[in-house]
């Protein structure tokens, strides 16, 4: 459930002129995913992967990646 919410936040804010990273951080805090060291390490990895996917999707939509 958390991954779906964060993915939705990333997807919506990627095309807007706002910080998608900042919104991921805020959404993570609102979902209560900050605090535990293990959870925070996993969140950092998740944020890297989800943003990498978003970047590839944007490049794919603009025709720069075949």
C-alpha cells in the first residue's frame, strides 16, 4: 500500500514544476515511514529506484530511449 501511494505521488509530481523528491519525503513522513533506521535505509533505496523508473518513463515518452 505504501509503495502504491509513493508511486502515485512520484508519477503525479514528475511532470509538474515541483520537486518530486520533496513530495516523496513529505509523503513518507505522513505515512509514518520515517524514524526507524532500517525503514529509512529501505526508503532511500526505494526512492532511488522509483525516481530512476520515472526518469526512464519521461525519456521514453519524449522519444529519447527506444
